[in-house]
């Protein structure tokens, strides 16, 4: 379950990155959508790190060897 959550958050980060690149190319300089996309990406990165720490701490991501 934790691996699925990590994959979903990572894919959401990539999507936010692509959307932000689109905003950078299309919007004028007064648009705030690029900043909003960055905020979403930073929040997702924090969530991803928290999920990784949780997974390693509770053994959900421990190596099987």
C-alpha cells in the first residue's frame, strides 16, 4: 500500500512539473499559476519524503534480503 501511495505522489509531482512548464511557456508575466504549481510541487515533495520516512521506519520499504 505504501509503495502505491509513493508512486501516486511521484506521478502527481511529475504532472505538476509538466503543468508548470506549460504555464511558464504560455502565461504572461502577471499570472500566478506558475507560483501555484510550484507550491503544489513543494507540498507533494514534502509528502513524498514523509511517506518514504514512514515506509522505512515501519518496515514497509525494507529490503527483502
